[in-house]
C-alpha cells in the first residue's frame, strides 16, 4: 500500500509480529531464537480472516457471497476482495506421544483414516508428526489414506515431557513450504499445557500467521482426567457475556456476544504475548493457538466423542469463509482488531481476533 510522501511525514517500517495471511510476503526465517529475532519486518499485503457463520440452531450457513459481509479492521470498513476457501487442503496432524498416554493413544491411532477422508478431502494431503520432548515426522505429506493410518499406528509413548510449542513450530515450517495455492491447517492432538518447549509462544504464533495456518486442537486433558477419575466439569466463563467488551459501533446481539467471547477477553493476552510481558503465564496453550488463528479447540473423553470432534472439525473447515483484504490502515501500530458482520439477521459470526503491528521510524 503506498504511503503518503510528504516532508513532514517520517518513513515508517511496518513491524508485523502477528497477522493472518501474508500471501505475497516473504516467509519468516527459521531462526527465531530470542525476542530480538522474533520481530519480523515486512509489509502487510493480504490479511485472511477465517470466518464461521452459524444460524440460531447452530448449523453452518452456506452460500453467502462477498457482498453479504462487512469486515472492519480497527473499526475501519475494509474491501473484501476474495473468498479463498475452495483451495486444496494441506493438513498436518501433530500427536502428543508422552509416556502418560498409554491408555489414550490407541483411541487416537484408530482415527487416522477418518482424518484423511473427512478433514483433508479428495484433493487434500496429510502429514503426521509425533512428539514428546522431541519432534518426529512420522509421515510426510501424502494423499494415500493407508500411509496416514500406518503412521498413526506406529506412534508409541515416549518421554514424560511434551513440547507442544516446539512441535507447532516444526509443523508450521512443513506447511509453509507447501504451494501457495493450498489452504494450510494444523491439527494438534495434545494436552492443554506445554511441558518442555524451547521456543516461545510469541514465536509460534508469529510462524503460524506468516504461513497463513489455521490451528485446530483436540484436547487430551478431558480424556486423561476421565481415565484417572480426576475429572471435574469445566468452569463457566469467568466474564458473563453481558459484561464483555464490545467493539466501538457494535451492538450487543447474538453475533457480537459470540464473537466477543471469542475475541474480547483474549485481546489483552495477545497484546501481552507480543509485548513479551515477562510475568505472563498461559495455562492453555492450545486455546491461544486456536483463538488467534481462527481455528477451534475440541475436547473428548471417549473414542465416540473423539470421532464426533473430528467430524465437527471437518465440517467447520469445509464450511468456513476465508475473507481476504488489504488493510487500508496498516500504518496504525498496535493490535488490529478484526470484526466481521453479516447482513442477515439472527446469525452468529466467529472470526480471528486480529493481528499485531508496530511502527518505527527509520
């Protein structure tokens, strides 16, 4: 986007730490060892906002056109240029294989063919990664269902730690090398909390956004709690929907309630992550991944509920709208909040919360 060339205006460099899709930007470097290296300098070209639309019954709404959407970036209306959801899918399945999963792992292994058929689809390709404190590529990208199933069957429990963030980084790099015309999705099957990663959460989110990867997760924690009879029901939301943050100009409707429970409460957390606040503690790494990339976190307690969760992920992936736009306000520093409105009543809309941009004078 051209910038205004006046003597009084300083030339600015956009420091993009976390955006959705940068389809025309150079990929991030593989070396992100410290906070200084994790700041990546580039221009904001194209942002993609994965958007899920449901009706009052919770059913996915299909058949919407570009003119049915209004997209706001920091409350500034944007021109949506494309819906790119018809691109073929590249999927990486990352499976935790730590030593405490002896009873859960067999259930996960049996869904290999289901993942390949339902999630990837006819034109899709799947890779399998297994991890404890190490990361192993069990199967590189393939469209052969049996190879995916065999790779899943060969996963065996390993060490006591599980480096979720490090595994995410490896999977993102695999997806980043796929052709640009492919949609990129990562499915992580793991416990909520990271144990043993060397990489920082900030680096992992940066990698995901530069590679335009949506992250979905299957949380093993509920299944583990059930097996060890230590399960408790999940707590209610800490902030009631009626007390949640609503963006300027937004009304308290089912649409904004749904979107702002998804967005508003987490924006301060994302800001702290990208400001590298040292006192920040993230208890649920999987939730952060999914919320910031436009995916969703699922839980399961049995093989039947696991199959249902996989079917839910598949349905959402293939029903989601991927709205792309070039921001008309990219020189604004800080967190850019994304809000999507559909011009039909009684619909619930969920999209990614936004991205982080900082400006500095050269």
